[in-house]
C-alpha cells in the first residue's frame, strides 16, 4: 500500500488537470506577440488572472504572477527595501517561523528585527505592539505567514494587520500554507493587508507559479526587469503553469475541507504510542490547520522514522520541504522554545485537504507508525546497552 501524507510539501495533479494541460500544449506562442499565435496564450493568462482574482475576491488588475511563492515573497520584501542603506527607509519586523524565502529576504535587509512567538508558534501580539511603538524613526514593514505549514499554527492576520496599520506600517502576508485550507477574501483583508503571496503547487497546480497581490498605492521595484506583469515580473510568462493555476482555483472546493483524517490518526497516536506529543497549536483550539499533524516521538530520530515509513509505502516529512536536506535545527522549532533533545524527534503528516484518504489507508498508517516507532526505540535501547557495556568493560 502507498499512502502520501506530505501535501504541505506539494500536491498532485487531478486527471482533469492533466487533460486540460494537454489541451493547451499546442498554444505555444509568446503571449507578448501581437500576431495570432500569441493571442491564445495571452487569453489563457487573462482568464487565469480573472480566476485567481475571483478565488480571493480581488480585482484582476491587482494580481501578479511570479515564478514561485518564494519569488513572490522575495519581490514583496526586496521590491520595497533597497540594498542601498541610503535609499532604505524601512525597519523590517518578521516572524521567526516564516517560510525560508520570507525569513532570508527579511534577514538580508540592513535594519531587521525578528518578532517573538509563543510556545505554539503564534505571533506575540503584545511584543509586536511594543516593538512598533518603540521604533518611530523609520518606516515599518511587518512580514508574517498566515499559517505555519510546518507545525500548522494559524496567525491572527486581521489583529496583526490592524496593529501594523495603526503604526502606519506596511503588512506583508505569506498565505501559501493557509490558503489550501481557508478561503482568503481580499475584500475584507485589503483593509489590513498590503501585500499577499501564495504558491500554486499547494493548490494542485503545476510547480513554478506563484501569486502576488498588492494594494495599488504600494510601489515595488522589479527584481527581474522586463515588460511582463505590468513591468513588475520580467520574463516570458510560464503559460502552462499559469494556466494550471487558473484551472486549479476554479476547481478548488473548500466545502470538502475536513480535519477528520488528521484527528483519527492523532487520536490513535495519543492512545497507542507513549512518549509522543503534538507540536504547535492544540487540536482543540481550532487554531491549527485542519490537515496538519506535527508529532514528536521522544527517544528516536525523526529522519530515521521518516525513512522507515517510506520503506513501508508511507510518505511523510520531518518539516518544511525547503529545510528537508539540512541537519541544523528547524528555525520554527527553535523559535517556539522546543526542548533541544526533541527537535530532531519529529515528523510531519499532512493529509489531503479534502480528506481523500480511506479508512483502510489510515489504519495502515496507524499500525505501521506504531511498529516503526517501537522498532526504532528498541534499536536505541539496544545501542545504549551496547554502549554502556563497552564503557563498563
């Protein structure tokens, strides 16, 4: 049996999506061309922009396609904040649990300050208010993630945005982890958010396309020069990727979002696998992404557990895919003050947002997870015994 539980890393293409993409492969012209071969690709992009705008209840004129969600985050921050200190009026405040693209872009700015989060990963509102009140000499830029796709905790975007605007700051929100589970309504959020970003491949579109929405009074400097996307994102458009995003958001069904599969596996773990605990916002709080389960299994290596599960046909992760090949501690787990002994003992299971897993698959995951944890803990115990024996000798 094969069970994919890493939907926060990327999502699959539906059969209807594959058929649609095949149908537009012959529309290979450059959308900037004025002749007939460029007309259809240009129309595809226009229709996709309209679909994305409808998806988040925004104006198509405010939607910009980028090469990725990371590209959108970088453009949002570095498009505002110059690398030349003499031209840089901003102090950048940012969530230490943000996606690496946002984190690194903020850290590259000359005047940057990380915010604080609580033990569940929520932005500390009181600390934010205090920091913005104290910094009165420069323009304020605040960057957070709407939800952390690693540990599943959701931020209070509206409250944070209200505070940022009260201090005349600019508020950038990465909605990539949030938007697969909850509908974003820019007709409301536009009063609190100045720039919003998200990635297409988390919504069953192709990889290689992201979205940036911004207020019209926010002026960004392009990072890639050219005439495309109103001069903000240069380069011939990724027509196929943009087309896939347009169809993905048209087909997306929020009515099927459920936490039932996540809760089923969580209940099993808590009742059958001792010395295990949930990381991030509690299940009961309602402040956690419905498909996210980030668990710590004390006394073992999360990477070993991930590999052992993969050998049994179950794909999970140890955290955000952008950090998967790094041995250093996750910035998110360090920021929430997690015990260093447990930081490398975690895995993340992210279920399909629409709950496509069968009960047979869920039971298989539960049983294999229990067996794998017990095997690894037993191996650790044996190693400790051998090591102790060698020391006693």
